[in-house]
């Protein structure tokens, strides 16, 4: 239906109907696309697949999405565009039938600790409204329900409860604050009041009245003194009004025995007089000063410099480096000051710190106002009289106002501790004492989404009629959004989970849930591998969520390699046949039934004609193992795990079962501290045995290899250093005196100074898109003429950067040092990328494989422990096969490879599986199974086992 000739035919016979039914892309040439024409059906679930680097993202994101975004920007006025920038037009002749486009990408989420799952999904915002309008306030002093009274109720209460009593009516103006309040007393006097109650004592106000400015005071105006009777109701009413006006809605009455009773138009505890401000939605926001805990400013934790971090080894003396930030003794001012400070004590610089008296250590760390005499080096015989600030006090000051470099250095001595005031709940005391059905807003934010859904299920039965009336609409919105989160398999997350701790796949699915909630119609959604990080069990939930989005009347285009997603789609588009310059063509297209008959490589993997073979026998390992005991981080249930060395292990389990906690947050930091003295502490565990069997740990994660176009595979893998050394050793370079730095495009010398080694110049066009043009001096080659005259086998340094990895392997055949690094790039399936390709243009999967290649090119010891986090991200079946070959080679050499993975093709070839679960969140964190894949499929309560059975049993 959608190959080139038919697409051409459609363009010539374009009718209104066809424009409504198809998105027609004509002449797409972005990146490696070979001038392709394609018609994509609208209002369908479309999967774009193909080998990694074949051009999937170039078509979906860089052509279709970029054009949709550009058209939207074009709708703004020239004036507005001059502020918001413009999109460059993608290299395509024409796109017909394009709807408004929304892209939900794998981009890393906000690193801001204030962004949480609750704020991103807006569920927390609706909870804030619910608590502000329907929450019941209780006193944090007595636990009793807070009351608010009207003016009439207060007057009625006074007349009925205090008949014929002598009362003073008081208006509180200062509550528990320091100051001399001279101006306040003058102001009160000018208003005509003659008396005030100061700290419990009624005083006459005189002209120069003031109180001790360093003490805490309570001050109330004595508004009136009355004898309560029905006939004086007018006077009582006026006095009450005046008192409430000056007391901001709060007043007190005092009888002749000195007993006080509080009244308030706001929320008040009648027993203690404690009053809360009128609640508003921002009273429950940890990002607002009205709601945030004042101690931790709403972060829930504090960065503290502690005695333990500053003095890690108290057995050392100060001169031998006992105070870590100071290091060993040097002839500098701070050590002279400490020496002077210790003169009148029984200890000195050479005494072990553990023998210091507590009070001396306290002065050393927190300072003292006592002056010490320090001899001047510059002016012999002169003494400087100075006070000692204290080492921790000084470091804390630098932490608050020092330079970025200083703050980075101080991280070494900083520990993150739970805020003692809010106990990690982020909100101030008052906000945490507004309850709905006995729970405060923070308790709801700590629940997993599935528990939250259950709690809201029949909440109406547990609320008062008034609360139900106020909350009806808000509850409907909360339930809807919680439902969408459950639909995309995120039931294990909680609302207070910071976004920075989420994986790319989790963040993408949250954005997907949010989009489903907007209920937009007629939109083209483009998603980048939403199944990443998702267990096969939850895949069906994701597919049905995407189908719901389609059924609303939207087109959903997914760049994906997942088998289930392809077979559940309405249309599959396969781009290939190879990667890089060997790709960029449409290999096959059609409905799943049509697609399977077209015989492309992807189709053959789907039909089973091609498949990744299961090894004939599983490795038993080298008999040695790592034994981790008592792991309790996050949701781990005090588990003991054995990791057999010399095997390929796979850690599996549903999303949120504790895989990352076990490997990234517990095992990896332990190994990292052992081999590289890393500062990151592992999560709570009892013990680990067997570290002596390893001598190196390497982790390969999914973070980008560089955030600027100056970073590229050649620089990241380190091969560029070897290439520059090779060029600098050529006879021509030696004659000219060129050093390796001459061949760098990042430093002055050999680079083109017009474009500073970028090869491009940016031309700002105000309200038109900025244009990148090749530098007119070097014509995009990055180097100046003299540098380019040095050639190896007829190629300049610029020509080498433009080579693909495949070409470079041939070119550097006789350079073993360079060849080894380039060869590994080729082995992990990156033969199509160029050595100088900008890091920003690499996909997440490509970046991860560049990292993997970098680590593989290093000489392994045979005792290396490799940890890989979902290495199949962005990989086609064929690429997974290549990757597994490389990993198996590593294990064959005696190394250990541990992979966190959901992909069944990887799980089925592993020697040993550690399956966590059985559920996610609080229902997870246990070991469901350890052993071979053949044994796993017999385990009843393992979700992984159920899906693995289909792969192993044919």
C-alpha cells in the first residue's frame, strides 16, 4: 500500500478523502532518509520499526514532528517569533494531512528535587484544592477539632456564659516575637487605648514605653473593660468588633481571676488559643512559602555537614589529617589558629582526636567568641587577637554563599538527613493537621498509586454531606487521573516520588497518562519506545492505553521494537535494510497481516523464521560467588542474594519490584567503594562476601555520552587521542613541530578560528529560523589549512572524523591500538555511525552502546564485573543478537556480566536469573526465584516465568 510508486500515485490523485485518511510524506531526505514517499493511515496505531540507525527517528521525529512543530510556530506573529525562536524546516518536499503533533519522548526528566510524580500528573494539585476546601483542621497541640466563630456567636457566647461578670476584652497584636515595640505602643496610644496586657500583666501605656528587645513577648491591647449584661449589648458588640479588627479576627477575654478564653473568626483551638490561617491550595504546596516546612524549605531533607564527615577517623591527630577538610599539617594560618586555641588545654595538634575533651572538640567544630592570640609570620613578635569561627560553621557558610567549585568540594563532607521538623513530609505543621477521613495530604502522597486508587474508591461513604458537596468535582478528576496512571502500569509509584529518580520509560508513561487525561481529539501523537523499562506483564496495559488514545480519534505513531506492540498495531512501517547510509529506505509497510507476508528481516523475526537461539547448555560459573545479605533499601524485604561469578546473570521482575534498588543503589556502590573509593554510600544491607574474587567493576547506564556537539564517539571512546598521536608522529607533522594538540578542534592552534572548530556558523535570523551554514573559511572541515595538509594514507584528520566506523576499521587495519577501540564500536552494531558524529544526535540506545564499546575496548582482567541497565533499549532483534554475542565473549573470558532486563530474548540466553517481585512497590522487594531459565518457567507466582515459557517451550 505504501511503497514509493503507490505513494507517488496517491499524490497525483490527491482527493479530499485521501487527505483525511492519510498523512502523506513526500521526498523525505532528513539525515539518512533516501528521498522516501510514504502514506501513513490516520486515526490508527502505527508502529515504525527497523534496525537501529536505519532512520526511524529521522522520519518520525526529525521530519513529521519537526514539520508539525514548525507549522505551529509559523502561526505566531513575526514579533512573537522573534522572542520564542523558530524551527528549521526539515528536509522534505511536502507533508499532506498533518494534524497538530505532540511528541512524548524518552528525554530525561527534570532534575529539580521539587518536581514529583504528583506535581507532574496534577493529582497533587487536585488534592491541594480538596484539602483547602474540604479538609478538617485539628490542633497540633491538643488534637481537638479547630473551631471558627462569627461575630454574633462570640457576642451570644459572652452574654450567655458570663452573666454579670467583669471582663477585659483583649486584641492580640504580638504573639511570641522578639523586639522592643516602642513604635507599636505609641501607635496603640494614638488610637486612644490606654492599657495593654504585656506578657500576662496589664500595664498603663506611657509615652516612652518599650520592652526588652531580646526576649519573646505577647502583647494584647485592652480594648474595653465591661460588666456583661443584656442591656449593654450595644457596647459589647462595638468592643468585640474593635477587638476582632485589631486582632486580625482573633480576640481574648480575661476574667477577674486572670482566666483567659480565646475566640476567633478563623480556625482556632478554644483550649490553647492556637489559630491557623484560613487554608488555601498553596497552604498544602511544598513549593510555596505558605505551605513549605520552614526548616527544609519544602525539600523534606537537609544537607548537613556533620562531625562524622569532618572527622572520619578520630584515631588520627590533627597534624596527621584527622580533620579531613584541612588535610595534613601545613604552615598556614588555620593550623596556627588551632594551635593557639589548644595552648591552654591538655591536648595539642599531635594528640589523637578521640582523646580531645568534648568541650574542646565543640569549640574546634562550632567556634567560640573567646579571643586567641596568634603569632604573626610577617611581623615577628606581633600577636594577632582573633576569635575562632569553628570548622563546621565555616564550611556551612561556604555551602550557603561560596562558589560552585567550593560547593562541589563540600559535597564530600555533606550528608543528606531527614528534616527533623517535618520528618520528610515537606509541609509545615499546620498544613499537616488538616485531615480528610483521618489522613493528611502527605500520607496520601506516600501511598502507591494502586493504594491511593483503593482509598478513593468509596471515599464518599466516609465523608460528611458538606464535604461530598464541595469535593464532588475534585474527586472525579483525581479518580480519572489515578485511573490513567494504573492503565499505563505505574501502580507502584507514589505521588511524592521525585521525578529525578524515574527512568526514561517511567517518565514517558507518566506523560502519556497525562495526555490521555487531556482527552484531545484529532492529534498526532509520536512516542519513542514507551515499552522501555516495562515488564511483559504490563505491556498489555500500555498497548490498551495507546489504543484508547487512538479510539478517541487520534493518530498514534510509536517508534518501537516490541513484538507485542507490532502485532497489536493497525499499521507497521519497517525502515532499513541496514543502518546509517545503508538504511533510510522503506523495506515493508502494511497491516500486521500484510506485513508478515512481505518477508523483511523484522517480519522474519516476528514469524519465527529468524530467532535468537537458546544456548545448548548453561554455564555453571567458576564456583566463586558474591554473597549479599540483609538488603533493605527502599522496598527490599531484607533479602539475601548470591551472584555466581563467571556467568551471564539477568535480574528481572515487574516494574518497581526492586531491581534498581538492589543493583544500582546497593551492589554497585559497594563494588565502587571497594575498587574506586567512591563516596556514594550503598543502601542499607547487612554484609557482602566474595569481593576478593573481583578486581574491577564497570557499569554501563543510559545517560548521554555528552551534552554538546563537541562530544562525539571518537572523543568519548578515547580513540581520538590515539588518532591525534598518530598524526603528530607523521614525518610531515614532526618537520612542522606539530604536537597532538594541533589536531584537536577544541583548542586554539590547529582548529579553524572562524568557527572555533565547530565547522558550522550560526546565523541568527531574528523572527525566521536560525540557520546553520558551513563555515566559509574551513568549509565545515573544522581545521585550518596547515593542519589539513598533514595526511595519513592520503586522508586528513577531518576526513578521518567523517569516516563511518566500518570505513575506519579498514583504514586503521595496521594500527592495533586504534583498531581495538574502533573494532568494538563495530562489534556492538555501531558500524554505521561516523567517528565525529555529534553526541547530541545519538539515540539513548546508541549512546549506551558507545559506552559499552568504550568499556569493552579496555583490557579486561578476566575478573571484571560488568553491570548493564537495559542494554536492549532502542535495539532491533538483529542488534540484540550482535550485542549478546559480545556479552557472551566477555563471559567466556572469565568475566561476570549482570544485566537488568525485561527483554525475553536476553532473559532466555542467561545462565542464571534473579527474579524479584512478585509485584511492584510495597508488593515487591522479595526474591521470587534464582536459577536457570528452564527452572524459572516452573515457578507458579513468577510473571517473568509465564512469559519466558512461550520463548523456551515451542
